[in-house]
C-alpha cells in the first residue's frame, strides 16, 4: 500500500482546521440560542445577544483564516522524501529519478532541510584504526 502524498496530507490538515473553526462558531450560536450554561449547570438565564455572537463569530473566523493561511504556508515549505530510494550497496550513493548517482548527503540535503556532520561508529573505528577506539572509556583497560 502506498503512503499518502504530500498534497493529500496537506489537504486533510487544512480540512480538519476548517472543521474545528466551524464547530467553534457553531457552538457559539448554539449557546446563544439554547443558553447551554442555564440548562446544564443551572446558571442564570441570559437574553439572546446576536451582536455579541456575531462579533465572536467574525473574530474567530478571522483568526481561523490567519491560522489556515500560515498552516498552508508551512505545509508548502515542508519537503518530503517518499517512495523507494535506490542506494548503492557499496558506496551508498543514491540514484535519482533521472538515473544519476549522488552522494547521500547531497541528495538528502537538496531535498530537505537536513544538515550533515560526519563521525565514525565504534565498529568502523575498530576496523579502520585497530587499537584506537575513541568510544572506550578512558579508565577501562585495553
């Protein structure tokens, strides 16, 4: 089964935000009409105040629009690595869509915001530099 694409995920997130903002506005109007605190908690009954509800709804809609705008900007800037990557079993270069081979660092660096720093794992340190292991504790015997 194929993973959902970037467009599908972005669209789904924006849809959930729109639904949440709509539900909040709907709750404001339901509360105004039904006076929920009066029925649920026995609070003092209040008169319907359409102007206040309208102001709250417009304020939430404006804030919701701003949130959706920035969410869509963030989602557009996100870069995805998805699908299968052909990688050389020996040198670990990656083949791109055009068939060219690239160092893994440059391939991923061009397609994401990842930065690379090089080190050496304990197994390779022992294999390449026998007797020298920077990962051994200094006070342990060799």
